[in-house]
C-alpha cells in the first residue's frame, strides 16, 4: 500500500483533489461540452527502476524502427496482406500512401509523435502492448496528473519517490523544430480535430505551448479543411494560410470518412508539402497487423542493427495472425483454433491501430468460431499479459473507489528526420493509466482506466 494513503480516504481529500484538477486544467469535456475533471488515481502507481529505465531505453529503438518501416511500403503492403481486402479503411490509407497517389513525394521531413505502451511482467522485461503512431494523446494531461500527485504528496515519503513527468515539453519541442525546419515563418500548425472534440484541453496544451514560441495553430475538422483548403503550388493552404505541419488528432477511424469531402481533405494533406503527423505510411506502420509481423523472429533486423533489434524484441510477447499455422498440443493448427481452446491466454485484436475494439474470453471465442475466413483475415492474436496489481484509489465523477488495480505505461517518443536521417529525437515522458484488475482495457475516455503517475519502488 502506498505510504501516503490509508485503506480509507477522507472525503475532504477527494474534494481537494477534484478542485485542484478543475483549477489546473486536468479536465475532459462531456457530450454537451461541459468541463469535468478527468478520471485520475488519488496516488501514483509503483514501478521498479529497471522497468522504468528499460521502457525509456526502448523509445528511440521504436522510433527508428517505425521510421524505417514507414519508408518500406512494399513491406507494409505485404505485412497487411489480407487486411487490405478485408478492411476498406486500411485499404484507403494504403492507397493514400502509394507514391502514384502523391504520398511521400513532396516532403522529405518526417515528424513522429508516437507512444509505445507496456505492461510490467513478473520476472521478465516489460511487455509491449502496442505502438500508437497516430493521435497518441494525453501528453498534456499526463503532466497535470503528475503535478496533482506532487501537490498531494508534498512532504511525504511517496512525494520523494514520484517520477517527474511532463511529456508536453518534448512534444512541443518536436513540433517547433519541425515547423522551423519547414522554413516558412508565415506558416501555421494545422491540427485536425473531431467535431465537438471532448479531449480538446489536452490538445490545447500543445497549441498554447507553441503559441508561446510564436507558432500559430489552426484547429479544423476534415470537413472544414475540404471546404476551406486548397493546394497551391504543392502547398496546403487553409483560409489562405500555409499549413507547415499538419497534426492528426482525428482521421484515424472509418466513421470519419463517410463523406467524399473528408477523404478529399486527407488526400490534399498527403499530396501537399505539409509535414503530416503522421503521414499515411507512418499510420500504416502503426497498425496492429504490422506490429504482429515485426514480432516474428528476425523481422526487426530489416530496420535495426542486431543488438538493438534483440533488445526491442525482448519486449515482444507471442503474436500470430488469426489464420497462421502454429504448433499446438494436437499438432499444427490455425492460431484461432488454439485461442478458442485457451481463451484466457489470448486477446484478439483488429488489424487497425487505435485503442479498444479488442475481443476477450467469450466474445473472442464467439467471433473466432462464427467468423468466415475473410472476416478473420487480418485479426491478430496476442498473448494475454497478466500485469502485477496494487491497491489504488480511482476517482471518476467526483467519486472514489478503492480497487486492486494494474497500470499500463506508455512512453512518448518524438523523432524528427530528413528521409531516414534522424535530426533529433527524445523520450518525452510517460502516460500511466490505471484500471481495476477486472478491467480488460485501459482507455480513460472509454470508462475503463484513470490517469495516473508513477513512483519508484524502493529496492
């Protein structure tokens, strides 16, 4: 049990924490766009120094591996395989990435803002859950929950063990460097957002940080870009302003492309000189099917030196395509048949990137048994990790709940490159999301997890 908390928590302490959150921008928006405190843990989660340093040390390897994979379109298309036929959205992104469609031709600068997520594992290095190459959010709120804990734990032993964290600093520096490398002082950073965005406080953190450096931001939906945007001499212009950098905090889900205008907006971005964060090829590289292929023995050697490939591969857990042939107790069988026999040992993941949409236990079995081969095509089966749990106090909607919980830790990476030459890179910090032990996902907005920070366990 964290030394700063007892088994019960006084209501005044919860009210103080909620008021701090509301006063310092640790907030989300409701469906009717009212500001409410973001869900948070009342005290930080434990982590060992080897696990903390191990995750951080992998960030640069992840960034360089995915930079090089994104430049290898034949590999991406082969890795995605049947997913391209089975999933119209994946096929759309792949089409945009093709050079004949304008992808990757008019801009050699690349800015990656990604997050690699991990679970701690007893007796083993942390296990990689997924790599998010598009809309890797909560870098602003991650710093704010860390400051909340610093305030609540001031003067306590736990306060001295808190792992400092402010990912916004490194993310903003990456955008500023990319903007200046583009070389047009009259440009803007274009942020692609969803209509009635509920996580805009997190996004505004970047906007305000860039504004303090004299770099203006413009927020627009895909529909608005289609209406106001044009290509002029290869440059993307919005309201007659040049988009030097375009940052996707939307556009990663099929429902966002239900109109021809939305697709046209994405197409203009890909065909222009703007530094797209991410471009279509980098988004493809972050899809779960590509992660599964990169986890095969020897695949990382395409993109990393042997020693680096070995270090990153040590974070991988078993992954198979749903219809891959694997060895089972009864001999060779398709991976999905193995998962049906041992559902507690596997999780089924759709081929695309993005949180949620995974299938567990009975839901996984039902899908795998009833789906056609075409429907199963592209689905990934990942070994189900069982992270260590700890007691946590989870605050949502002003109410506190004590629960045995586990924490997912994501490391934010930022990388600026000229083609394949890395100009600058950093591990910007972490995102900790804590969920009750029975929760199968950790999404904060989806109602499973809460924002958290970390403290170092004493060895």
